């Protein structure tokens, strides 16, 4: 069949979806029926549906078919799977830590910096990975508050944990290398893997966390070069691995000679967690975290604690990409880490997260939720027959933004579930917002 006819069929379907002729939720013909109806090859029908899916117009569901996808109103959305609607939206799609006196602290710190003796030094470019005395402050913070003993030479300062993960992947891996990841994992790592052309190999889960037997088997079968993991407060499910699980992962990594990329962005919330993988396998682990989830998402201050074997490659990758952080940001962040501000706010946020999680469990009682008691988010699996895109759109119309499971899934098909972030909505409003989420799901027609 001529390509022009196939293009016409694709264009007609896209137009019908965009103008509402094919309404959201409409089940489209099977690939075979579409091919027969338009006298095109089944392979061409498959390509048409794939193109529509890539544009976000349809969603395919195993055993159910292909459906026109709900498109939430754009308004002031910033795009992507975790888009926010507007300043007035109740944002359950992202965690922005807030705490009393946040603005006043920044104002005071900026005044103190302005009055400091060597203000001109903040106009100078830092060495790749940061100045040694500021890296030493981070090393001390890690020793006191994360039980990670590391010297300043092996600490590197980065522009948030996302950049730290990107640097780690660029330094340790080559395009097409295989990386073991959770079947549901942090979307930022999925995005950087796509940009770097890495092959993500999903590891299935058990009720208590990662299926470690499956991880071992995958390392044998796929020549896994690295394991990307969040052993302490995994995003989005909130796991905290036991000491036995951590020891088993280290044993697997050593036996198969895999690097470990440990993402600890939310780890501070689990105050009594077992030791980090960076302490159990320091020779092969790159530990990445930041102050984005504990002080301010806009601060964009992150850090990496790396093995000696990786330090030179990490430094070279930093030098070849962003070189260094803005000196003012580094000065603010390390001052707060040194004077106890960061530790105090982490303590406050741990209490606040537990209050919010308790409230969420009360309001969503009886629903299928998974969460750690000190987590800033919970995972809500939808009742049978409900699709995440339709629920997300219904909530968007009510001014509530949520994250859909497809943003986190590394498997071919995502479960119909939502991740609800709990820290960006004022505590006084959270009850009302979560109640609206429950009501929307319970009243939605199946």
C-alpha cells in the first residue's frame, strides 16, 4: 500500500482525536480491523498506533486494546508527565519542602554573605566539583548525619541530585550499556538513560521490595554494568531495605562486577535506616543526594560521594560538562550544613512527613496504597477498570495535579496507579485535597 494512503489514515485519526470526534476513552479498532478497514498492512496499522501513542493521543492496554487518551487542560502546564497546572493548583505531583521561616532564613543568610569579608571570592569560578573546604563541609555532614565516612577529595558538588545522577551515568557507562533498575523507578533516571542511550533492565518487585533472585538472574543474562537503586525510601514505593537485602545486593554487585548508583534524595526521612550501600561497598558505589527535598527545591545543591576508583572519571565528566556550581549557591548551602540549619530542618520535615502520611492513610483508608510512614508521597493503585489518564484528567479539572504511573514504569506496560506527593500542599488544605482525590475515584464511572 502506498505510503501516502497510510499517512492519510494516520492524519485522519489524529485529527478526529484532536477535534473530539473520537472522544477520550473511545476504544479504537484492533490493528487487524484497522488494517482491513483501510486496506493497509497490519504492520502499517501498528506503526500508526505507535505514532499516535508517541504523541500522547492514545494509550495501549494489554488484553484490552487501544484507547483515545484523556488530555488534561494545558493552561499553564510546564509539560511532561509530572506537569503542574498553575499557581492556584493543588500540586500532588511534586514535592516542594516548605517549613516555617524559610524565606526569613534566606534573607538573613544573604545579608550575612553581603557583610562577609571576602565577598569578591563569590564572583570567582570554583574548581570542578567545588572548593575543597566546602567539599569538606559536606563530608563532615555525611559523617554526622548519614554515617558515611569519606574524605573531601571524594566528594563532588553538583547542581542537584539529577545532575549528580547524570554525571555518574556518563562517567561509569557507555551507550547501550545495561543498567538494572526497579520496575517502578525515579522518572529522572529514565530520562537521562534515554538521553544517554542506556538500556534499562527492570527488576520485578516483591511485597517487601526488590526481587533479589531476579536481580541476580538478570545480571547473568544481560551483562549488567550498573545497578541504579534507592535502598532508603525508594521513589515511588517508599521501600527501606533491610540489612540483609543490602548485603545481598552488594554481594550480587561484587560477584557480577557491577557499579552501584545509590540515589539518596529522600533517605534523610528514614532516620533509623540501615547503613547506606556506600558504606557497605565503597569501592564500587556512587552515592548521590541533594538538599532539594530537605531544604528547598530551588536551591539546586547536590553532592556525590564516590569511590576512589571512580573519582578521576567523575571529576573529568564534571569538568567537561558544567564545570562547577555558582559560588553563591555553594556558600549558602554549605553554611547551612555547617551551622546545623540543614540538620534542624530535616528533623522538622521528618515530623511533618509523618503527620502528612498519617492524614493520607486516614483519608484513603481502604484504598490500595503503598507508602513508608515517613514518606512525602504515597502510591495509589486504582480500582479495576479505572485508567490513570482519565482519573488524572478528572482531577486536573478540579485543580489537582498528580503523577501517573507511566512516568515511573520501566516495563512495557504501566499499572493504573497514581503517585501522590504530600509536601507541596499546605497542611491546612491537604485534608480537603486528598478527600477530593478519593471522591473523584469513587464516583468515577467504570
